[in-house]
C-alpha cells in the first residue's frame, strides 16, 4: 500500500466521521426521537458482535461469563459496576473453564 | 467517565500492539505508524491488513474503507443533536468519533443536566477520543517494535463486550429502549450467523432498523 492510498483511506474515514457531525443541520424533533433510540440498540448489537466469531461461533467461556457478569450488573445503570461485574464474571469463567 | 475509559484504553493498546505487529509485515514501520496516526480505526485497519495479506489491490481496500465507515454516518447523526458548538469545533471532534468514544459521549450526556448536555458530550468525546487515540498509537508502536501483547489478548477481548453492555445500560432512557436493544442484539446475531460478510455492519443496520418503528419517544 502506497502512502497515497493510506492518505485516501484516512480522508475517507475522516470524511465519514465529519459528514454527519459537521454538515448535518440540527435534526428535527421527530428525527431526534428516532436518533435517541439508536445508541442503546447499537451498543447491544456491538456487544453481541464482539461475542460472536467467524460463522457465529461463540466466544470462549471466560468472555461469555464476563458478559454475563456485566449483564447482571446492568440494571444498576453504572458503567463501573458493569466493569466490576464483568471482571468477576471473567474470573469465574476462567476458573470454571 | 474518562476514568472509566481507562480499561478501554488498556484494551485498545493491546489490540494496537497486535495491529502493529501484523501490519508492519505488509506496510513497513513508517506506514504502520502513520496508519494509526491518521486513520484511528481498529476494525478498519485490521480489515485492511487482512486484505493486504491476501494480496488485495487498491480498489478493494478503498471499497472496504467506504463500507466499514458507513456506520460513522449513523453515529455522527445520533451525536449531532447534542452538539452545540460551531462547525470548526465539530470538525475537530469528528476525528475522535469511534464506537467506544461515541458510547462514552452519549453516556456522559445522558447523565448531565439538560443545559450541560452539549458541553459534556463534546468534552467527553474529545478527552475519551484523545485517550483512546494515544493508547492506540502506543500499542501500535509497541507492536512494530516487536512487543506484541498477544498473551493478554483474551483478557482484552473480554473488555469490549463488557464495555458495550455497560454503555447500552447507560444509554437506555425508556423501557422501550430495552426492548429495541434486545431486538437489535438478536438481529445482529442472526446476521452474524446467516450473513457473516455483513457482520461488521450488522450493529449499525440493526440499530437503525429497530429505532425506526413506533411513535413513542
């Protein structure tokens, strides 16, 4: 890959980030309602994607246990508690696995 | 919130070292470092290295870049309504928009008082973005110097699902958001199994699809 291609990739990447943040006008209230529903759904989807490998294979037991620990802590709506729950889950999963 | 970004930064550094070790074979040291400096996108950079590994030419590299970056349009649109600063500052902040920093910014904004939502969201995006960017650069540097942290890859790999679950919990503002989040997770799992080539885009596609129906706030 040449430096020129790398610069093109960097520009495309930055452009995709800036397109909505810089160029989009402030959304209408109706659109804002739809947008407000997106973050939780995307994070749940990203969590799912990180637990699945190629062909939908599940991650290892410690990683699944970490996710379970975080899920159990999630009703507290605290990122710190989710991280603690995940750490406990990972340790338990590693011990069991 | 920024302190809570430190575990994510540690995980990012680990993956950065793996990226640095893998990419230097195909890009050489200067371009590997430049890629992390200028692109700052782990998923994309790993995908590009994989493509280079099978001898891909320029066109597949650019097409992959376009496709994988489509999600930024959705993330940016979701953040746009919270930003109050002018276009120049938003242009600076845009560089730091990645999945994790988007999450921290949204979560911080959700916990702020209404008049402070914009400033809190922007500050968090900037500080978390800088933190993770530096971690990614340090990791890449360690990797190109031959210090890959493969031994702790599994631990680092556990941080991301935990982080995203925590961010999902923080992003929930109404009970209906939980239902939509669960639906998006199921949809993503189905896409990952049935259409594995779309796995990288599945989270955003699912997130948008489940957000559209209904009139309730």
